[in-house]
């Protein structure tokens, strides 16, 4: 039996990837490296490495979509439910109408309930609500009285800041103002999505309901602790750069719990 001694066929020459593919690969690699590094710095203890990121770049990138939390683990797991209610004043034909309350947290939770691939944005309401509650708890009694007042006319934000800072505790006031501004911007988008373009001002109420304490969990007459309510007055509308009413409405109004008009 004769064996052929013919030469093996030459391998086809490697084709060079087009320039646009190579550029996309480099961009994807850089973005992946930045995301991994940012996530590590965000969950790691504060230190020189985190301070190396200039300005507010790290926080702006991680929040609100990529925020990391260890609060599901012992020794201090999540032990309460936060809720956010929003209502608005709508002006039509020169007449003002106060809307009913809409529970924004329930709307967003319905987006993730029984959903194997829930949208990451379904945590937005819970995030801004819990942050607002924490910041409010650090205020003193005088601050809380001011927060409960109405601020929605011209230059209302500087007036709110001035009145809050007329009392002691500038650092806690700054933290609260940041949390309230974020929540007001969110409530503004909810109002536009639910009640349309004629919204004049918004009001929101945040609440926290703690669960039954672990030590009392098996007692037949165990009751949840009292509801913690944060009341705020009416606020003017806030829209930040990059926000889109249309995109938010498409997302918010797609929830199974339909509250949009």
C-alpha cells in the first residue's frame, strides 16, 4: 500500500481585523477595566486609592445604577421596608388640582416581581427613599419643622438651604439637601409620567416600617414597630441634565402596576 508523500496544504493567511473592530475591542477593554476598578474602589474601605479618582467621578458613575451594599448580611441586615408616595399639583385652564398619592416604590417593585431578569432601575425609588430617610434622621427638631414647610416659588432652593442652615449642623444639612434634591428630581419625573406636562409642583412622603424584631419573631402577638413617617412640604420641580421625561415615562409606565393616565 503506497502512502502519498504530498505536501500538507498551506494554512490560509490570517486576515487583519478591520480598524473599527479593533477600536471597539480597545474601548470595550478599557470600559470593562474601569468598571471592575470602580466597583472594587466603591465597595472597599475609604483610602488613598479611592481618593485618586478625581472629583465626583466615582460616585457619579456608581450611583444610582451600580451602587453596592452589604446590608443583606449579618450583623446588620436590612430590617425594614421603605415606601415613597408622590403627589402633585396640576394646572389646567388656570385651575390647580391636587392629585391623589401614588406609591412609586410599589410601581417599581412590580417591575421586578416574578421577573427573572428585572431591570436594575427598579431599585431607584427604594434607593432615593432610604437615602432621604437616613439624611432626615440626622436633622434636629428645628430642621424638621423647616422641612415640613412649603418651598416651591422662585428661588425656593436657596431659601430652603438658608433657613435650614440658620440652625446648627451644617454638615447634616448639606447631606440632607443633597438627598432631598435627588428625591425631588425623581418625584418630578414620576409626576410628569403619571399626570403629564401640566405639573406645577410636587410633594412626597417617605416612610419606613421595621420588621418584627428577631427575638420576637415566634411570639403569636408580635407586632411590627410603629411606622416612621417623614413629611415634607410642597417642592418646586427639579430636572437634571441628562434626564429624559420620555424615557422615564416609558420605563415607569411599563410596570404591571399601572398608575399612568
